[in-house]
């Protein structure tokens, strides 16, 4: 039978209504967690379904959460089941459930440790050694016997420069051992003046450097949640250098400048010896630590110094090259103090800020000084009477033992630590 267009449209609408009603009708949705929802299906995809509940809430469900969908009313549950269902609705929500954050454990069992901690730091350093000041002080004391006016040394200045600290400590249960070191320096000044028949003025500006290296072994004597204490022993090396390539000296008399000297100064020092001390760690919560160290230094070593200069009178009548040298053997007693404030970014990575300070006083064992001129040979040496020269050297050595000499160095540092664990905590 032939259908007219209007009748065809009515037939299409008539067939569409049942299909649309599939989405418009309220459905009963049974979830796998036991929850039952009466809702109207608004939209669905291959994985999700968007519904509107009988209370008017719009919820998106994952089809994986759905057990079955029914057109019938929900089956009436016994009172006990209704109670469980109500509790499930109150405590379980597929949309609002929060995923718990993983718990980060910063605690370290100090008695079960098996790890390697490496650290490196940068900062500013300052080094104040006993260099050319010692021979000048010895000469001043010896000169008092002959009435020679002393040479006055102005207090030197030290401008800090870049410092480096580093180390690696392996810990196994109560025992720890490793190696630490530092490199620091500054730019120093030297100024002195003396009066004889005229005025002699010397000045220089030069870098000074110090490097150290230490092997150490410690034992965990006490530990609790907040505090660790470790006695420690070690063997430490120090290398120091002061080098001035532009040391100048001017000699003035009544008529003006009489003599000018340009020279190169070089002092090298080596010290080594045993250390003994304590390490303490004070924990403030899980992330913050105060680390303190104090070590006594028992050192011995030597210092070799030389000044090579050219002397040029204004009339150029007595141009000469002068080399002054000294060799010292001495012991040193002092201490090393260290403090670091450590923040643990992760259980194995930390950052820190702190300082280190070294100080020791010297005890002179032997001292030898010589001056050689290209014009006059060994100055102050009478080859016909070498015994007098040896007596003079012994006198200077005895005087040197009465001079108080000391060195200091300091470091301000910022650094990072990394701990490599070999056994899971």
C-alpha cells in the first residue's frame, strides 16, 4: 500500500518513541560493591555511562563497576541488608574516593646501616698562615742585641675566595670510615717598613692556598631516636702555599729613593699527623639534622720559603740579585671544628649549610736561614770562621723557638649529600 509523506512521518515517530523510552525510563543499576542506584541513563560510551539519579544528581560510572542494569524496581532487601546497603552508600563512592598518598619513611636504623654517603660543597674560604712573618720576627729579636731598629709588619688582609669541600663515608652497622678533604684560599697582602739610615718599605698582594685530606674511622658509641655520638680517629694532611710574584721593596734616604727591589716570594708548607675527636648528630624531626664535629690535631711538618729579588740602586752602580731562603721543621697542636645543618629532601638526598674552622700553634724544632747575593756571595758568612756562622744559626733557631706562631683557616659552605643504600631499610 502506498504511504503518503505525512503518514510516513507519523509512523517514524511511532517507532522512535519506544527506542527513546529505553533511555528516558528509570533503570535499576546494581554495582559490584553492592550499591543499588535508581537512575535515568543520559549518555554512554564504550567504557563509561552518564546517569541521573532519582534525587537529581548526575554521576559518571565506569562500566567495570556495574554488575547488571534492570528495568524493574529494585528488590526489597531485608532490614539487615538495607542497613549494610545504607552503610555502603555512606562510605563508598566511586566518584569521590581519594587515593591515599604513599608514606615516605625517613627513619634510618643506625644499628643496621649499610650505606655510602657522598657529599660535596662550595663556599668561601680564608687562610691565614705563618709565612714570611716568622723570619722577620726572628731577625728583630736577634737585632735587639746590636741595637738594630725592628721591622714593623702591618696586619695583613685576607680576601676570601672560592672553597671546595668533599667526602665519602661508608657505614656498616656501628662502624664508619672514609675520606674527607677541602681546598680553600684567599688573596692576602703584606706590608712592612723599617728604619736604619733610611726607610725600607715592602709590600705585596698574592694568593694563598691550603688543601687538606683526611682518612678517618669512627664507632657509634650511643644512639637513640634523636641523638648519635661517635668517637673518631684519623690521619690528616695539610698542604699550604703562599706565592707572590710581584713583591716590591723601596729604600729611601734623605735625598729620596736610593734602592728599588722587585722579587718573587714562595712559601710551601706541609703538615701531617693524627687526629682524635667526637662526632654528634642531633635530629629535629624526620628531616632536620644538626651535625657537629670536634677533632684535636697533632701535626708535624716543615716549611720551605724563598724570596728571589733584584736590587737596583738609582745610580745603577750595584745591581745585584738576592736570594733569601729558609727551612723550618716544627710541630703543631690545634683543633678542627665543623658544624652542618642538614635538610633531608628525600630519604637519600640532603642539602646542608655550615662552616669549618682550623687553628693550630707551632712549636719550632729547627730553623735555617741563608742570604746569597750575586755580588757578595753568602751574606753574613765569614768563610775564615765558619764556626761563628753556625753559632749565629743556632742563635736564630733558639730565638725562633720563643716566637709564638700560629695558622688559621675557615670555610663557609653550602652542599649536597647523596646516600647509596646497599641493603633495603
